[in-house]
């Protein structure tokens, strides 16, 4: 029978587990290496270092799953971890053993029924890891990055930057591009955060925590974006006055730079005058405007008008995107923009096409 805990009991149990994380991780790892001395022979110092890191991740995700009362989220974690370990030649039996050890340690740190609840999550996770190794249950239509997205969202909501970065690095290691990761992991994860906030399931503080994790991952991936040998010319990527959403513009600026554009990213919430001045100084071939909130449409319209009437010559092409335009796919034509991109992949293409049209 499933143990039921109320919200406060779940939160207290998760907090206790977080406080005990270091000591449990150390105890579990030391015991594991005593049981498997060959690991020390094979991996040297790394055996303990990686063992500790893995145990810390297991505990961090377990604490979040307990707090949320979500068996499914810990199962997803186990499936993801099982895949990651098996790609490194490590059988999921070792993951199962590690999780079992944590299950035993729960009894030393948590009161009943919280410990029982934790053990139930662990049992479900072990079953998921074993089934994943046996071929997993293919979910029809599920993309290869679905599991990464779920893991990334969990890590972001928990403010766990290290885990979030690990998830992303693993996706890159197994063949995804940075654009794939931005569009299929980070973007939908941010959208999910928005849905949770809208449904009042998370506070605005948790939304800020998750967004900060996403932004820190963007910053860490930036040096790895690579460069193109093609030089496409100067471009500006900007938000507009009144708009506070800036993650989409940030992602766009990064991938355009990697595609050969000489990008100046202005962030968001700045007066049209500032954009105009920079446009005159740098003569961009393209100005990309990112906007999310409908109430900012007039600011987009006046920035376009200002660029057309008072901007540099030859006039830059103007491409728009962001939530405001995603929900009204013809709006960009109505306001006189030259192009629109629903996401980064479309954005890169539109920028290439529009830049080939005569300025
Ligand atoms: C984080 C967040 C915030 C943060 C932003 C912090 C920051 N540094 O960016 C803060 C807390 C400031 C915030 C504030 C508000 N927010 Co908010 N926010 C979000 C959230 C959760 C994530 C935004 C995000 O990062 N998206 C991820 C990026 C990658 O997606 P994207 O912008 O769509 O970009 C992609 C594409 O559109 C495209 N793209 C983007 N720009 C461009 C430009 C060009 C040229 C091209 C080609 C492509 C392109 O490429 C990107 C990658 O593929 C969204 C949820 C959501 N669905 O977006 C809500 C959301 C947008 N917010 C919402 C609301 C209501 C608000 C507030 C009004 C809340 C309030 N009561 O104060 C304020 C408004 C502030 C303002 N004046 O702008 C609502 C909007 C509902 C609506 N349709 O009107 C949403 C949808 C949440 C929800 N589900 O209700 N928010």
C-alpha cells in the first residue's frame, strides 16, 4: 500500500534528507567501495569522487521527488541515470545497489512513515532502471530528449545547477547539438515552469530559481558554441522597453553568433532610442526583436517605425519573435516586420533568407 504524507511532512522529510546529503553520500560510497574493491583498482581516485557525486545526485533528486510527492519524477531520474551509466559500460544493477543502500540509510535519518515513503520511491526507481536497461517502454512520439527535458526541469526547479549542467552535457555527449538542447530541453522546460507558476503549483521565487539555472547553463555553454567560417555581417538582438523576458533573445543571440553573425545582444527593457543609436553606430544588416507580452506590442511597432524612418541606411531587415508572435503567427506581417521565427531553428533560417534579400 502506498504511504500518504501531507505537504508539510513531505517538505520536512525532503529538508532532513538535504541536510543529511553529504554524510549519507559519504557513507553509501565508502560502503559500496568496500563491497567492490575492484572499482578502486579500475578507476583509482575517481571511483570515490564519482561515487560521491552520483550519490549526491540520487539524494538531491530523491529529496525533490519526496517534496513533490512524485514517484514518476524519481522513476524518470532512474531511467535517465540508467541510460547514462550504461553508455559508460556500467550495469544498472550497480545503480540499483546504490539506491538500495540509500533506502537503508533513510531509516537512520527519517521517522516513519516518511522513511517508508522514501523506500517506496526507491523501489519504483529501481524497477524503472532495470526496465530501462532491458529496453525500456518506448513512449510513442517521445523525442530522444524528452527524458533530458524532464530531468533538466527537475534540476532547475530544485535550483541544482550542477545537475542541470550534467543533464545538458550528457545530451550533448550523446549527439544532440546545442540548438537541439536549447529548443528541445531548455525552452520547453521554461514553458513548463511557466505552466506550474500559472497553476499556482510553484511560487514566483521557484520560477526565478529555475530561470537562473537556465541562464547559468546558457552562460556555461556559450564558449562551446563554435564559430562559423561564413561571415554574415553585423546583427542586433534586442528586447524592448517594458519587456522583462530575455531568455529567448539570449538563446537567439548565441546561436546566431555561432551561425556567423557578428551579434550585439542588448538584453531587454531598454528605450527605443538606445537601440536606434546603436543601430546607427553599427549599421546592422538585421535587427531581431524579441517580445513576449501582448501589452508590449505598441513598443515593438514604434521601434520598427523608428528604425525604418530614422535608422541607418541601408535600412536593416527586421525579424521578430518570442511568445507574443508565436501565439499570433501572422502578426509580424501586420506590423511590417520582414520576418518571424517561431523558434531558434526557424530563426536561423529566416535570418539567412532575409539577409540574402536586397537591403
Ligand atoms: C521566466 C519568466 C518570467 C521572468 C523573466 C526573467 C527573464 N530574465 O527572462 C519574469 C519573472 C521577469 C517574468 C515576468 C512576467 N511574466 Co513571465 N514567464 C516566464 C516564463 C516562465 C519563461 C520565459 C522563458 O524563459 N521562456 C523560454 C524562452 C526560450 O522561450 P521564448 O521566449 O518563447 O523564446 C523562444 C522562441 O520564441 C524564439 N524567440 C524568442 N525571441 C525571438 C526573437 C526572434 C527575432 C526570433 C526569430 C525568435 C525568437 O526563440 C526562443 C528559443 O526557441 C514564461 C513561460 C513561457 N511560456 O514562456 C512566463 C510567461 C511568459 N510570463 C507570464 C506573465 C503573465 C508574466 C508577468 C505579467 C507576471 C506578473 N504578474 O508580473 C510578468 C511580465 C513582465 C514583463 N513586463 O515582461 C505569462 C504570459 C502569459 C501571456 N501570454 O500573456 C507566461 C506565459 C507564464 C504563464 N504560463 O502564464 N516572467
